[in-house]
C-alpha cells in the first residue's frame, strides 16, 4: 500500500516536471529524424569507446587497474580490435538480415560506432602487424580515429533552415 502511494507521488511529480532525459528525448524526436539519431548514436559511441579503450589500455599498461590483458587459455593476447570485428560482424548481420525496425535503430548505430572505434584504435597494429600501440608509429591510430570522427560529426549536423544564407 505504502509503495503504491509513493509510486503515485513519483508519477505525479514526473507529470508536473519532466526529467532531463525525457526532455532530451522529446527534443531529439522533435528536431531530428531517425537517420540523424542513429548517426548521432554512432558518433557518440565512437568517441566514448575510443576514449574508454585508450583509458583502459593506459590503466592496464601502467598497472593502475586491477585486471590485466585479456588472453586465451593458451596465453595469446586478445587485442580489442578482435571485439570490434565481432561487433561489426553483428551489425552487418542486422543490416543484411535484420527487420526494418532495427536497421536504422540508434542501438545499431551505437554498436557500429563502438566496433569501429575498437578497430580504429589499433589501426597501427593492423597496418604494420607489429604492436606499436604506445610507440611513435602508433600515433596513426589516433590520427585515423580523429579523421573518421570528423565526417561523422558533420553528417549528424542538421542542414541550415531553408531561406538562410
């Protein structure tokens, strides 16, 4: 009984003043189309995943994190580009076989951005097939990732209103 009363009060409070997430959602729905929302999710997840991968890798390398590298039972190191390839394979499956409601879904866009970031972060390794992640040659991964995120951010920007110069 008490739970129901508290739940009703919470519901009434939310009806009076919508929460921040709800207002963001309403604003996104009002000012963007589904394709733009999917592209925005792609761009945001790319940036967050790329930054997160860099932070985690730095933390592992410096010994500040309680866990280490992911390795197979035979001791082979699993680079995070492998998870990016698997993620992109799943996104590709959705694109080829998925229902129409999922093909342009922001969740699929977010998965695409995350998978792409995991691969782009280790691009130097894939390019030379040497582990140059922290070496000077590894800088190409950062440069490629920054270049990849720039067109994405431009494509998520809405066009200017018609009639403006």
